[in-house]
C-alpha cells in the first residue's frame, strides 16, 4: 500500500474536513480553496496515486465515483444547470496531492476549460 496522503488521513478521520458523503469505497468533501460555489472532491478510500496507477480492480470504485458525483450535483442543486468533473494526472496537469481525486465544480458559469489557442512550450 502507498504511503498515507493528506486525503487518506481525511478518510481515516485524522484530519477534519467538511465531508458530504462517505461509504466503504469513496469519500467526498468540500475543497478548502473552492473555485466555484460548489467545489467538492470525490476520492477513492483506497490510495491510488494517479490515473496512471488505476488497475482493472479499480473499475467499480471509479464508476461509483461518477454515481456519487451525479448524486451530489443533484443534492447541491447544480445538476440542471450543469457542472464540471475534473481529474488531474501528474505534474503538467497540476495534480497537487498524489491521491486520485475528482473535482465536482459548479454553481456558476465556468467558461471554457482550456484556451482554444494552443501555445508552444518553451
């Protein structure tokens, strides 16, 4: 098993968080630095560092994360207007915690996710 992460410590109840959902597979809690009126992180209780570390055995849990996201969007009142689900993977995507997590973001117009203009890297 991987080394504990900030998120695994939240799952274990060692670090306080505003948990909005938890079961035997996933935990969802409000982001401490929200980017929109609703900003919830949904994580597998099992530590999976990045999407690159997902295995066939993780499929049911990852599918469950989407069901939880759908239910939370409904509960938060953002399902009808729309919301964004975002998973970052690795350094270039700005993944800050090496524990796979899905951002559920909504409650206001979010605009384009990426610029339509592609920039060359230096």
